[in-house]
C-alpha cells in the first residue's frame, strides 16, 4: 500500500495515494471532473483543457489541468468555483464551434462524452456565426476504421494509443493550429492489429468501425460482460447485441488481464456468430450417403446406435474424442466424463498435436500471471510471436519493456512484433533450438549481457513453440533452464482460447479433471468414486488418434468443436485418417470440413449463447455469459453430451451447465471452491487463478532439458501462425476474412540468392506432409537456412523440419 | 533499398552524426530531401523515415507542423513577402500586391512554369528594414512596390542559379534593420534555407 | 555604454571574424574563466550580475542556472528562434558578432558542466546561421571547441540547428521538442527543462543576447554589470525599434530612460512628424502603451506596473493614421497562424477572434461582437490581466488577447464606428 496524503476538494477532505493525478484522485473520492483527452491507461497530455480546476497556491488560486497535476499533501482544490465553471464552459464552446453537431446520424450519438458534457456543462445558443472547418466526410483509413475529421476534437487519444500502447504509429497529427487533423500517410493505411481500440476510446464519433456503423443506437443494445473467445489471454469484454444479433464487443478494463484493450480479431471476430451458415438442425447421414436434417431424437438415437455398434464390435477403446479447446470448462468436463467414464475410452485430446505436453501445460511450476509482468525486471519470450498469436499479452509485454523498463529478451527464428522494444534479440535457425539454448545459458559472446539479465530477478519467461515444426520438447528444455534462474516464473504459451480449461478438465490421455495425473492411481480411484468408472491405461493423444484411425485401430470419433481437417498441422494426414473412421459424430456451430465427414452432426450453441467458465493462459477462471438464444434448434453442448450419455447407458449428471459447474467445483482438485457465484458476485469478478484458495495442485510436472540434434537439411521450416488465419472466426466473418494475407515462402535474401530466386519468383516447396507451389518473399530478419511459411492460410506441407525448395520457371 | 545516391546518403549520415539521438536529424534531413527534389515528396519523407527509424506518418506529422517544408509544388524562386505588424504598417501589403501583379502569381500559388512562387509570411525579423522580402529565404530589406517588381523581373529574366542576399539588397533594397557588413558569397539554390552543414548552400565563383 | 554592440559598430566590415574578434580582446574572458576560475566562480559572477533573461520571460539567469539538476549528461541550448513580431536584435548579434555568443556559450557550458550545446536558429535566418556555423568552425580550428579546450581537459561540442518555420518553437519546451525531431508543441511544466529538458536530461535554455553578455561579465565582473541600470533591470539591453519612427533599428540602451527619450531621441520621432497613437512595448505579445506613458521609465518593473512587459525588447510604434483594428488583426492573425493547436482555447479561440475582426473590418460587424471578443479573450485568459492567467499550456494563446484588450479598452469608439448601426462615442 503506497503512502497516502490528505487533500481538500470543494471543502471536503480526502485521503488519496501520494503522487496520484488529481483527476483520478477526485474521481475515486466522488468528484467527477469533465475530461476528453485524459485516459487512465495513457500518459496525460493536458491538451483538451476541459479538466481545468483551481488549486490554491502561494500566489492565490491557479487554474490548472487536473489531469496533469499530481496530488500532494495539503492540496486545496476547487472544482465548482465560478472561475472553473466559466473556463470549462469556455472550453466546451470552443470545442463545439467547429463541430458539425450531426449527432442524429453519428454512431456515438447517445454514448458521446462531448454530447453528454454539452448537456451538463455547455453553453446554449451559438455565438459563432462563421463558416465551420470543413474536411472530406468520413474517409476509410483502413479496412476496419473510418475517420471523420470534422467531428474530431484533437484529443490525441488515438494517436497516443498507437505510439504509446500498440507501438505502431500509423495515424498522427498533421498540420498545426486550427488546421490540425489526424491522418495516415498516403498509401499506408491504419493496418494495426489494435485499431479498434482507437474507435472505443475516441471521445466523439470521429473514429468509427465499419463493422458497426449505423447498425444500432446505444439505447437499443442489450449487453452482458463476458470473456473474449478468440485466444487464451481471456480479455474481459462487453458483448452487445440487438435483435438477436451480436453487434459489437467492447473491451472492459480488467486490471490483471487486458486493462481495457482488445485486439481487432477479438473485437471484430464476433461476426461468425451471426453467420447464416450456422447449423440450425441436427444432420444425419442417410442411405444415399448425404447429410439430411433430422429431429433431435432421431439424431441422438442414430449417433448412440452407431457408436454402440463400434463399442460392441471393437471395444470401447476403439472410440476416441477430439476437441473441447473452444468450449466452456463445463462442456469440456462433460465431454471427458462421457468418454472416460460412460464410454470408457482413454483416447481423448483437446489439442490437435499442435501444442505442448498436457502435463507440462497443466503442471509446470512456478507459474507466472500476466500481472507479474508489471514487476518483472527481466522478461524472456521464447515461443510464438505474441503479436500474431496472443495480441493483448503482446501489449502487456510491450508495456513492461517500453514503459516499466524491464529488460526484454526475444528468442525466435524470425523478427517478432516485440523486437523493437527488446533489449536483446536472439535469432536461431529453425531446428537448432537446443544449440541456441546452450549458447544463451552459457552466455556465449554477445549473449553475455542477455544471460546476465536473466540472473536479475524477478524473471517472467513466456515459453512455447516458436512454430509448429519445432519439437515441443524444446519448450520443456527452455522451461528447465528457466526454473534454475533465481526468482523466475513460467508462462507456458499456447493459443487456442480455452485449451488450458479443456486440459484442466481432463481432455488429455495424461490428465484427469483438476490437474491430476491420469497415471496417479489414487487420483483415478477418488475420481472413480464420483464417476463410477474411469478408463485408465495409456491413451492416445491427437497424433496417436489420427494414426489409430489411419491404422484402423480406432473406428469411432467424437468431435467437440474440433476440425482436424482444417486445423491439424498436417491436414492431409488428418483427412486421410478420417476417411477410414466408420463412425464420426460432430458437435459444432458450422458444417466444417471435418463435420462434412460425420455420420451425425449436432448444432451447438456458441459463444454468447451459453453460460459457463473458461480458463486462460495463466490459469485464471472467468465467466462467459449468455445474451442470445442462438439459431434454430441448436442446443448447449453440455445437454447434447448428457443425452448421448443416457442413450449409452446412463446420465453423466450434465443436466445443465450449472450442475456440471457444481460438480467441477467439488471433484476437480485445482478448481475446488471456484463457483459461479464467486465469479459473478464475489472476489472473483476479475477471475480466480487456479489452484484457488480452496484448491490444490496435485500434479507437479518437472520439465527436463533434452538435447535435440539440429536438423541437417539445407533448409529448415519455420511454420508459424498469423493473426488473421483461415480459422473459423476469421473465415466466417466478412470484416476479418479479407485481412488474411496471401501465403508465401519467406526466405533470407542470401538463401534466395543461393537458390537463384527473388521476390515473387514461383517456387515449389516440399515437406514431410506434401508440397505447395508459392511465390517468394524476402525477409532479412530470418535466420539463414530457415524458410518461413505462414500456417493455416490454405497451404499445408506437413510439420517436418526438413524442407526442399526448387525454383520453377 | 535507399532511393538516394551514395553521396547524399553520406551527407545524411553526417547530419545524423551531429546529434546524440537520431530523431533530432529529422528537420535537417527534411531540408536535404526538399533540396534534392525542389519540394518535399512522399518518397522524400519515406526516405527520411527509414534513416531515423520512424514511420512515414510520424515524419509527415513533423514536416507538416513547420511552414518551410513545402509539400506542394513550389517554384525555383520562392518570393516571401512579410505582412506582419511592422511591415504591414509600412506598406508590406502593397509590396505583396505589386509582386503578385508582376509575376502573375497569387499569394500562396506557384506559376505554371514552376519558376516562381509567391507567399505572404509572418514576421521574418527584418522589422527595422520594413517592408521586407525574402527570395529562397535570402533577405532584402526596405523594398518598395516598384523595387519589388524590379526584383521579380530580375529573377525571371536573369534566372540566377544561386540567390545572394547582398546582391539583391544592393539592387533592390533600401532601409536596413542594421548594417550588414561585408558581401557574402554563399547563397541559396531553390526554396530551401542555404546552410552548409545541410548541403543546401552554394558559393558563387 | 555598450557591452554588446561596441565591436560591431567600430568594425562594420569584419566584426564577425575570428581575426577581428581576437584582435579586439575576444576569447580572453574564456581564458580567464577556464584557466583562472572554477565553474562555481563563473556561476557566481553571473548571479552577481543580476542579469534577467533577454528572451522574453525575464527570469534571473544566475538563479535559473542554479536549478540545473546534477545528473549527466546535461545540455545548454541557445534560443535563437527570434520570431516575436517586431524583434530583430538577436539576428544582429548572430550576424555581426557570432564569436561573442560562442565565447559566452563555452564559458557558460564550463560553468554548467555541459559538454554538448545547441544553437537553435529560426529557419528564416540562414545567413545568421551561416555566420554562427563559421564562427563555430573557426573556434574548433583554434582549439576553443572540441576536446581538451585550452589544455584544461574540458570538452565541448556545439551543434547549430535550423528551425522549420514556427514561432512557437521560441517557447523553450517547444524548442526542445523541435530539437528532438518532434512537432514544436510546448510541454506541460513542471518538469522544467533544468530538470527534464532535451532528451529528458537536465537542460538550460538561454537567449542569444543573454549569453552574449557573459564574456563581458567575466572580464569586468558581475558586480560591474550589476552597477549598470536601475534595480531589477540591470545591464544594457538591445531594443528593436520599428514602425512609424524616423530611425528604426536596434539600440543598446541602459534601461531607465523614458519612452519619450527612446522613441523621440534614439528613434528620431514619428515619420512626417505625426502624432504618436500607441506602441507595443515588448513584442507582439505585450499589451500596448499610449501617449500618456511617454514619460514612464523603461524598466521591467515599471512595464509590469503598467500591466504590460518589455518582453523581447521589440518596440513597434504606430502613428495617428493607424487603423487600430487592422493593426490588432495583424497581431491576432499572427498568433492564430502560429498556434501549435494543442490547447482547445488557443487553437479555436485565436482563429475565432481573427475572423470576428475580419468581419468588423469588412463592415460585417455586429453590435455584440465587441463583448464577444472580450468574452472569447476572457475564456483564453481569465480576468484579462497581465501577466495573464491562462486556460492554456503556454502563453501564446493569452498573448493573442493583448491587442484585443488594448484596442477595446482604449479605442472602443473607433472600433464601434466600423460597425453598421452603432454610432461612435454613444
Ligand atoms: C510563445 C513564446 C515565444 C517565445 N519566443 C522566444 C524567442 O523567440 N526567443 C527567445 O529567446 N525566447 C523566447 N521565448 C522565451 C523562452 O521560452 C525562454 O524563456 C527563453 O528563451 C529563456 O532564455 P532567457 O532566460 O535567456 O531569456 C518565448 C516564449 C513564449 C511563451
Ligand atoms: S497555448 Fe497555443 S501555442 Fe501554447 S501550447 Fe497551447 S495551443 Fe500551443
Ligand atoms: S483531460 Fe485534462 S486537458 Fe484534457
């Protein structure tokens, strides 16, 4: 608790933190000072001059901007004096003389600080008879954002966000004085992954989102607070809808996670929920081989019947389940219980062979929270390019390095979004991770300073796979190194939204609900007391399941919101395997590539249509809430699973999501005591990091360093994701779909020269799982001998490290 | 990737070396860019952005703040007439009118042949020699409307490559703010202040 | 009594050259300071001189130097942006005696333990910049700049920097932003430059004329400087006289003489022997003075007593034929053009006032416009006092109010006479 001082505001004394800005201190003690340019998450600039107050000083009362004035002991402040009122009304009049006052046709109308303050502080009739300032009416400054310079009040919130927070200053003030305007550079659009934040913090209607323009009036919107479904950062959001259509997500300021910000994928990625392609009715494959609409009873009977046949003929462990990483914890738990207990198979996985060892993810310690970044003296990022995969975590790391002065070390085969604020950037050739780790831990040559910084705790290490071709064992080796560092904490990083929750719910051959090991007999036994039975033995993960299918050892497959044919790292292999399955049951929002192969497809309710919990990258459990009924006859996954279970021998107690939640809080060790009530009304409003106060962490996973021999091929593969890939959320939403880049083969200029190719030359690249014909891009940030290929943009050549390249004429 | 010739790049790096931090070189580099192309083009701003690790939008933001970076077409001879208080009191506006009339260029515009631009400017620190005029920022004080016309004719007919303040003062000037001392041989080429370290000044032989 | 201009008057041809500067005693103060004095002693002399800054704010220089924070690196920045309408004194010092300033810079840097100094010269001053650069080059060649100056181990580099055409860059924090390669927008103070200045490092900003006085102080002692001129306005000062006077120009005068002596004595009186109507005593920002003030002494404090200031030392004289609305518009237009645009009241208010004045001048004025002008002014500069209370970050906005209050308080009837339907004097 920082030191406190006493100040007097309008005659009332208050205790406030020393050094806090007056405008904030006043607000926290019940006095709201009007403002436009000040934003609590950005440095004050004192430009709009709206927050003027009088502060008593040696030379009498002085007008000053409360947003730039830190409080000090004994400060006496007047916020309602005639002088203050006159000054504020004056500023407001100045802001309005050139403002178009087109509120009736403005998206901001009804939720506009300028409009509101004009009502409460503003002067009445206009004394301004001159011609107003004119600019070309709204101009698109990117595919997502429109700019109306006539409405702009030049508070610089948007430009400061870009420079200070997201680090891509693509919009800036242009010209000066009365002619000042916000603008991009000719031919360089405002293509920032975070552009939507500027729309949200614009205090007027100058910046608007193409996805939302003219869609609704604030007073028509229903809203509910929830958790962003797009990645494992779990940003707090407000979901807003009208007439059963989600119309926008707004960032909610949650101190430990997103601090108000969202990435554009999160903000604009909601459109898929409104898609006309959403499944409305169950589908059953008929004698003609086609999928036909059916009633729920027919579909459930068909699914259970066909599964039963497989189980009778080949045994329960001829059945496997994939998915759950995009579901709620409740659905994931029910899915696991159905598979392990009711059906009795140990083959289940929430990841698609594209992540990390489940026990590593669920059990490695000591664990870092996102907020630990605020206190870190050194931050190590050896994993995915956070800007592409975990964007708001990227903002928090950026803040740690740029604003809070942490030493940032970024290790990657290619440039990442954080390099410009990194103190040390370490490149290594894809496949030579072990070598790089050896050099870093030894502090060889120019790595000496980086090594020394790592000895300066507190250290936060964000560790994951830099690409999908990289063996997951490397991340464990890095983690093993980090655990030896003084005062170091780990954040194992994978991307898919609720993968942590799904694993915590036991959707892995090696895990049981609540972070227990599936190989821990005691844990299995105590779970069996609850569940009746728990399939044990060594089950297959996603990779093994796909092999098993291909080998005919697995015959029945349940998919819970999983699309291996699109999302698995080796789509060709996954497709071939699924052809062999005799029964595929899919629960999904869309008729995905994989669902098209299914015998029965159940239409599920999706985000904003169900209530439940999710668990983010730091193990923080947060609520997602229901706002909409969902399309057609779609139902909650939990209920679908319960009905299936009943047809397969009896209830799994999944009568409702809430019932499942109660069971989780009772039987899952790490989740004990984490109830909906606590999250909705208790200390859990910002979520609860498990294991919570009542919980425990049965699994203790100790990563070991393994030496992985460097790949020998002339070219090795760096297969990494871009934010706008071909995943469902992007592909099925008009705003984002057009943003995903063209796939290309990225080469270091030197390698390009060796192969006699240059920018745009056509090449054939072949890898472990196929080949593709693409054009070349030069990228001198790549480690030599490394080929970068973006993942999930419609090309798949497998995940083998070694690739071959040939120029085509 | 640089669009500038090697010797210009050398000059640019020499300019950057004058400052503890790269970004401080933005304004001198913008003058260099303007000197090269006769005005400040988007390419010029991109080039400067590369050199000091800023985005072009940031460079544009800086350039557009100052009046001497000309992003629109500007003539070989930029004739600036002061109309601020002291010059205004002594007829600066008449001098401007005479010059507009003589060149056929209105205030703020550039002649089709790209030879001359005319602009009114705020105080240029020559109030003691009002009314004052600058050609490519080289100063002439005590200019009458008639001498303003003569100055323009001299420029348009003679097309001097290097513009010299003293020469113009001699021929067309009058009252000075103070005695100027000896004749300088360094002058301006194009609408950029002539300053050695920026590579924008030239000596006449 | 001349401190600053003696050499240039005596040697019109070459006062700016190293040879002439040396030959007339130049750089002996530097030797004295570096070889015989400690930095503290140099600082003491400057304090003792009681010189107040010549850039406009008139802050005691010795005191300001005392605020310089200890951390390294620290910088000295010379303000040669001289753009206040009516002001052309620094230009003469830069062109005619650049070495005098360079010597002042080296001595001051020594006193302040600074190793990199910058001279920020407005872009419209290429000739002065060339002269200063040549002087700096000559000083390097003579071993008076660079490493180990005069074998004392003291190092100093000087960088000459050209502005880009923006009056506001004369404001010290805007100047620092500009020097950092940013838009010339004034910063919120505190922190003051002496604590967080250039590159957020401790920085002293001084005007060209202020520093040009330093060599004399070192040679003759701060006390000698303090002996010149009345209390609070010590030393001589360079005034720029312009407008309707017979002999415009820069005059180095000992403060304390009357406006009459200055305008009619030095200035030779009004052209065509007309009557004087009003004058701007300290640059366009300053509220105007009127004939009844002719016998007031020219000192910083007396100007303050008359609710105006000596500011940048620019005196602009207007005779009886002057259209004061046109004159006021010219000044307001200047500030509207030069507003950086950060502060709402300055950005919107100055151009609003300009447009109202333009309407009045074009015969489109309304009876309410005079009170409107005063109220707009009051919303930029509450209370319409001088020195101004401000709703803005820097004083530029409030400066635009000076001509408005000056003409509306003094020549209201003249202004009303231009408004259709409002008869003068009523
Ligand atoms: C709008 C504005 C313009 C200014 N212009 C100048 C200027 O052109 N030259 C100058 O030396 N000081 C100028 N100043 C004053 C500087 O901010 C600063 O006080 C001064 O340079 C300090 O030097 P000094 O203490 O030697 O006077 C200006 C101030 C303001 C508010
Ligand atoms: S008062 Fe005017 S010039 Fe000064 S900072 Fe504010 S807007 Fe800029
Ligand atoms: S909120 Fe304080 S000046 Fe804008």
